[in-house]
C-alpha cells in the first residue's frame, strides 16, 4: 500500500455559525487524480484551501507525508509543495505572459534571466502556447489565460528539484469556457499528469460533467459538510446514491436542498 500524500482526519471548519466541513476524512495518495464534486456552497473550495495550507481548521488534523501539519504554509515549515490553478486564472494584468509564468523564478531563484526565459518558453510550449511571452493577459482569450495559469503552476527550478510541486490543486479549471475550450483544458490536465515536466497528482473541484468524467480517477461527493459518496468515475452511472443521481440528472426534486 502506498503511503498517503495528505490526509484530512475529522477536519471541521466553520465560517461564523455555518459549519462548512463537518468531520471530513479524506486520504490522497501520490499519483491520484481526485475530483471533488457537489452542489455550490458545500465546501469544495474550502477543502482545496485546507489542503494547500492556506486556511486554518477548527478541529481535526491534517497529515502531510505521514507527519502532522503544524501551522500554515505561510509559516515556512510546510513540506508539501503545492501548485494552484485558480478559477479566474489570477494572472497579474500588469505583467507579460512570460513574466507571469516565470514569476516564481524571477522572485525566488538566482537563475539568469535568459535561462528563465528559456524555461518559460518550454512550459508555454507544453500547454500549446508558443510565441506569446510578450503578450499581456488582456490580449488573450479565457481559455488561453487558463493555459497560461497551468504553465505558471508547473514552473520549477531545475537547480532546486525540491521546489517541484507534489500536487496541483485545480479550482473549476473549465468554468465559463465553451465546450471546445473545455475539451482543450481537460486534455491538458490529462497530459500534464503523464508528462515528466508536469505533476502526477492533483485534486480538482468541478461542476462540469465532461470534466469530471474525463479527468477523474476517483470522485468524492461533498454535501452538508461531509463526504456522502466516493468511487471511481466509472461508477457514477451505476451508483444508487440518491445525491449523486440527483446531481448528475440535474433534477430539482430530491435530497439536495435548493439554495434560495
């Protein structure tokens, strides 16, 4: 049995009087492709922030590489190297594409600028975007901005392999994209997982059915602050779990309460 990369053990998190996560247990192994699904507002993005070490928990424990986590990533003690791909891409509008993709190396390495530009070109080519380093984010389509954010997420320092990401966290990577652009992003997620220049482990939050079915190895259904179902993507159509059935059949009637 492979050792867990990260474990949530009885994790609780509330915002005000509203409990978002209620005794959540979740184990992720290196090499897994996990997609978290469920209705809006049920804590999916909160789990990503907990995994990333960006959000303190109210109860329970987070274990990283078989060691309990102490503090947050900002405390500088985190052994888990996390790359984040945000829903809105989160690019710096005042920087060029090349400066966005190479931002970490420009700020935290001693590599020559020419070497960083070469590495940026390699990552952009990996996501299918050549010769756009001098463009600004405003000059790109939504799908192109998403791919730039992917290139930035997998940027690493060849002189310090310990900085390479252990895991990529995707927050709704295909949200707001047309079906063709979504397929491009889904293909890219799959390709990066198998590429030596990418990362073989990821957790994704998604509502889009094609993305769930094409990128998930394991699916977790979160509702009412708890994991209500989990299984392989191939089991989506055969499960009799009423929450999963209602979600994928897009029915208004069922156990999932509609938001006002």
